[in-house]
């Protein structure tokens, strides 16, 4: 199991105040990594949970939707524990409205965080990792990287684009010792999906389609994230790993 060991590695994880980001950060820490937890809101709980298992953790509060924030954020992140070995681009947002009523501000809010921040933070990490000769970048995609969804045109566009960025960066950086891959979570019970869970008919339709017969939990993403962050995935490049209870297979 040594190929899954992350001891001595440092992971920068975005969107760590709860849900998927918190679970992934804790999962990487459980595998041995030190964590730089980044979120627009407070990640104290996440940091304390990581420290409680004897791992190092630092916190940065930042709005990633403003590209001017990214370079100083990455520099600060790299200063804590001697560099960044793993980047997890998890931070994201969603705006729900019919396409005919989808406002320009909602569109740009989603694209700025879900897409632009992913590329520019990956670019900064990529330069850093090229100099070091190795690195892992994990982007968080979605079932809506493959499907159109309903009332979420900006989110769908951003998540389709995330898969494209993942493949494009893998093509350029695989030969430099950097693996760029993505995880596409299925329907995971988080704040973002709370409106779907609260909609009795929509909730029932979703669960009936999932072969596993349940919503996913954030903790279901721990193992896949550790795999993609570790040397066990050194020959995996440009892949989108679906963790969906069988949703896409149905």
C-alpha cells in the first residue's frame, strides 16, 4: 500500500469549508499529506479535524473568483510546508434559473469561480511543479460535465470546460512528470444539492436512477482523491474518474 502513501507531500485544496472539499482534505491528510485549506469562508473546522489526527494544516481565506488573488495565494500556500505537490481544484458555485432568465451576473459568477480560477490556479501550480519535476492536479468535474442538466446553464458550461482543461493540461504536462486528472462526483449530499434533496419528486427520480440506491456522501470521494494524488496513479493522465454510484451506467 506504499504507493498510496502521501507522507511528506503537501496538498492545496480549495473550497474546504465543508462538503466535498472538506472530505477530500481530510482524506489526503489521513493518507499522510499536509494540507493548505483554502476557502472564501472559514475552514477552521476542517483545519482542526486535520490537526486532530496529527497532520499539519494551514488555512487561507480568499475569494478565488478574482484572478488577482491567485498568484499571492499560491505563493503563500507554497511557503507553509516547503512547496505544493498536489492541487485539488474543488471550489465552485452554482446558480439555478431557467436559461431564458439566467442573468449575466449569475453566468459570470459561476464561470469566474468554476472555470477561470481552475485554469489560472492550475497554471500557477503547473509552473511550480514543472520546476520540481513532479506533481498532481485534481479537478472536480460533475455529472454535468457529460449532461445538460436543467436550469443550470452556467454550471453545465463550466463543468464541461473543466474536463477540457483537464485533458489539455495533461497533454502538455504528462511528459514533465505531472498528472492532471479529474473526479466527476455523482449526486452527493452537500449544500449545493440541498434544493434537489428538498424537492420530493426530483429527489425520488434521482435515487431511482442511481444503481447504488442512495445519494453519495462527501466521504465517498476520499479514496478516489487519494488514488489520484498518489504514485498509484502515475500513469493516469487526462482521465475523468466518475464516482456516481452507477448513475452514468444506467
